[in-house]
C-alpha cells in the first residue's frame, strides 16, 4: 500500500493545522489541549473538577499535586491512598454516564480506545483522551495534564522522574548490568517486550530483555521459547512463583535452579506495569531485588 | 386472516405497545440507585439532561433495537422453517464482531503514532458502528456466496455455520495478537444499550419502519413457504426472489441492531416463540407482533440491567441471555410435560 504513508503524512499535516487554527482562534485566556486522538479540547480555565477513567491518569493528576481536584475515578484506581475517598464512576470502558454527569466535571480524562468517549462528547462533556503506554506517551500525558490543570511544573516533574531513573541506574550492581531479564505481566505467559513501558524501563536501568523486539509490547510466549532464551533473571508475580517449576521444561532452567527469580508483589506490579509516577519506586524495588540475587 | 384473528392480533399489539410505554416510564425512573418518577425533577438541569439525553434515548433505543431483533428472528424462523433459527444464523454476528475487532486493533496499532490515533480517533465514533454494520452485511453476502445463492435453505444454514465459525476464529486470532482490544471486544460481545443516543434511535427507527413495511408487504409467501419449498414453488411462489428479499431484510435489521447494541442474545430467538405461544397467527401479524415483543423484551432487560445492582449496571446482553434462556427452558419443560 504505497499510498498509505502519503495519506498519513497528509492527515498529520491536516490535524496539526486544524489544532493550530483552533488554538489561534480560542479566547486568549482559554486553554487548548490536544489529546492522543488528535481532538483539541478548549477549557475556559484550568480544570478544577476532574474525572479520570484510567488508573495511570489518576496517579499522574495526583503526582502533579492536584489530587484534591479529582471528583471521580474508575474502579481500578487504587493509588495514592487519597483516591480512596473519591467517587467511583465505573470502569474505563463502561463508566456510569449518569454518575459522571452528576459530578459536573470540567474535565474527563480517559483512554482514546474506549467507545464510550464519543457518547461522553455527545453529552457535551469536556473529554481529553490520553493513554500513556510508553515513556514518550507519559511525557506527553504530563504535559497535557499540566496544561489542562494549569500546572506549570508538569514538564519539570517528568524530567525529575527521568533523572531519578538515571541515578537509580548507577546503583545497579555491575555484575548485573546487561543481564537478560524475563518480565512476566500475566500468569498466561504474557511477557514484557522491549517495545513496552516495562521494556523501556529495563533498558533505561541497563538491563537487557530476554524477549526480542518485534514481537509486540506484551507477546504471549510459549514456555519452550523462554527455556531456549535462557534468561538470566525471571521477574514474575508472587502468585506465580510457586508454580514456575510446573511449566514444561522450566524446572531445569538455570535461572530457576540458581534462584535468580524476583517475586513481584501486586503493588510493585501496578507500579511497574502502569506508566505513571510510580515508575521510580517500582524500578527501585526491581533494582533492589536483582542486586540481592547471586550472579553465577 | 379472519376478523376474529385480526381483532386478537390488534389486541395483542396494543397490549405490547402499552407494555412498552410502561417499561419506558420505568426506564426513565431507573439509573441512580433510586426509583423516582422524573416529573418535577426536571427543574434541575443536570437531572433533566440525564433523563432526556441518557435515559430517554436509551430506553427508546432499546425498544427499537429489540424490535429489529424480534423482526429478524421471525424472518429467520420463517425462511428456514426452524423454530431454533435466530437473527445471527447467517453469520452476521461473527461478521460484525470481526469488523469491530479489526477496527479496534487498527486504531490501537496506529495509536502508537499519535497522528495515527488522530486519524482513527475521529473515525471511532462512526467507525465502530459503521464497521459492525458493514461486517454483518459482508458476512451474510459471504454466506450467500458459499451457499451458491438463496434458493436452498439447508445450504444457507450450512454456509452460515461455516462463516460463523471461520470469522469467529479470525476474531479470536485478532484478540490474541492484539490483547489490548480484548476488553472492548468483551463489551461488544456481551451487548449493551448504554451508548444509545438520539441519533442512534433515529437510525434504528427509520431502518425498522422501512424493513417492517417491506416485510409485511411480502408476508404472504412466507405462509406458503411453511408448507415446504416444493409446495411453495408449486403454488407459484418465486422462492429465490422471496428468499433474496428476506435475507436482505434479515441482514439489514440484524446489522443495524448489532451495530448499535453489540451482540444481544436470545431476543430474536425468543420473541417469535412468545408470540406463537400467545396467539397463533399468519406471518403478516407474526412479523409485527414479534417486532413489538422483541422491543418489550429488550426494553425490559435494559431497565432490569440498570435496576438490579443500581447504580452499577449489568451488560444488557447478559440479562437477555439469562432471561431468554430461562424462558426457553421453561417452554421446553412445558412441551415435554404435554407430550
């Protein structure tokens, strides 16, 4: 399909032009923020009543110091503790429309992939579509939410997170630098590839990835493939670690025989798999765990 | 149909319309954990918006989608002369599901490039509904092609099964390689009336009215078809043309319903059975009454879905599967005791 790249470039230019035009004709005091779906949202003032329908978005809002502006969250948001008192308005894909409307939000932030986004806009609600999946998305999320919330330090906050990661890399034991890590995100053998957020985190900490790139961000891997890949370290959930030797061929895997396995508690799994402000605390746990392992 | 039967059919139709009216009122009352009559509450602009922009289009849309499914079920059972035939028999549900999966997967892959997401973001609102409708129609065309035409019911049934299985496997494959679309697909497969707005209501009512008018016009050949294909041909019924018209109607009404509500189970299957148990009648009345019954069933399920665990709601399709399946089990038990 030779015409496809040209069409994409043309559409890119069109979206950028329309967004710039919208920004130019907006009232001077108004804020215009462009979401991940290319739709520009114009707010008359920074948002003060925010509904988030994705856990990572609630975490970023709170990390920017605007937790008190959250009036509604999705049912999977469980951090920080301050969100426990915020009204739950359903899931990211099946939010309760009436509950959201009653909260009178001046900003709803949610993933662009949810079909309900059109219905919310149809009801005249201000929706900003953001879905951080990788580091670049997270940087954009911080910037967009900073603009929508009128928080000038948003970019600086993300830069600080990256700087903290850089400092953390220096604390990785030299013997483990370059070690090939198999990071499992699900008991069904879904692994984190180099193209995922976790994969990028591993790379930034100086680790390698047992999964080769090109398989997608979270490929479903066959047990045999992992045995053949022979990773140096396995990072799996606490619930799974006791069942590793039951997988065909895994009992003889050197990493398991030499106990080079990190058992990940759920809280750390959330911190590592959700692209958000907890990436540093999740990375700290990962580095601490791997440093404690004995390299053979 | 003689005068007595006509009177009975009219009475049943009026009863169904009254039931629809009552359930619509229930639908306006349900949604925030309380059961309150909306009159007098509309002075609050938020409440007024909830009632007129969420509950009202949702309730009427549920009735309209249910009516389409009821009509589709009656058509399917008539042309295949099989009481177990449902609207999805010709693979339309699998086609719609595959089209939605493709649209979601493409949007997800292109979303890695923000501008790609921009391309699909604007497309999503119309795209998923349009994709589902297109997928449903294409699947039926594929079935008809595999069956070598519309003349033979058995070949159409087999073609529909094959298409359903193959397209279902392709959908599973897509969700396997793009697991991030799984949750969205689950919502579509379970069926929901939550996204119905006034535009959707308009589309459903227009499609329903046109298809009902055409179906009623050509209802007499359906009565002849119940005597068997050979007998129908001997009576001068142009079987191929009749089948073609009704298969097109079946694909259109099913596609329209599925595009807006996802895969709602059992409404299309159960509605004609409810009508036949109530009032044996010819197809001109059966088509209309099945449509009205389907509307009442889905409208009732929608209200229940919002009422049972209010303010949380169950997927409407889950409830129709439980209730419709339960009703058919009861009917089977009753028929078994009588025989």
